[in-house]
C-alpha cells in the first residue's frame, strides 16, 4: 500500500484545495492530509477558521482517508508518525521540494517529494484561492 501525504492550511476550503487533494490521492492508495496549525502559519495571514474546523472540513472530502492536525512545533512529527511513501506539495505552495527532501533524508524518512498539478478556473466566476475569496467578500459585503 502506497501512503501519500498532502499538507496545507486549507483555510476557506475552495476548488483549488479539492483539486490538490484529489491530485495527491492519485499518487497512492491512502491519502493523509496534514492541516497546519494556525500558530505555524507564518508565510501568509493567520487563518480565518479554527484548526479543528479546517481539519474537519478536509476530513469530509472523499479523496482524504485521514486528516491530521500538524504539530505545534515540528512540522515533521506527523510525517514521521504517518511514514508516507510520497509527499505531494501543492502547485503553488511556497515549499522548496529539494529542501523538504533533504530534511526528510536527514530524519531518515524514506519518501519521495512530488508537486501537484495546477488547476485553471472551470468558469469565469470561479475562485481558486482563499485570498481571492476574501477579496470578493470584502468587495461585496465589506
């Protein structure tokens, strides 16, 4: 059985997230999604939704076999526990695949790192990012 990990913030779940997780699931037999804790999100604004709510939303998706909250201090702790064969990074995630692979090797975790495919909007009004959703809400209701 090939175990796959996908990870992200998954704030304001949208079609881009669904595409990422569905694409990641094609890399193996079992998809584990790690949802970043808000306290660890430093590369963008703090999540709108709580850690647990974001995890519960991701867990409800058909492509996800199990959803986990990330560790408070060390992002590799849940990866060590899951022991994946593949880690699939999101198409536009800020992570450096080579740096992740090196960190995994340093910890003795034998898995490959892949990058998910991108997704174009399916229609003119489809939003594929949390930032775009927030901008639309502020434009229409702010």
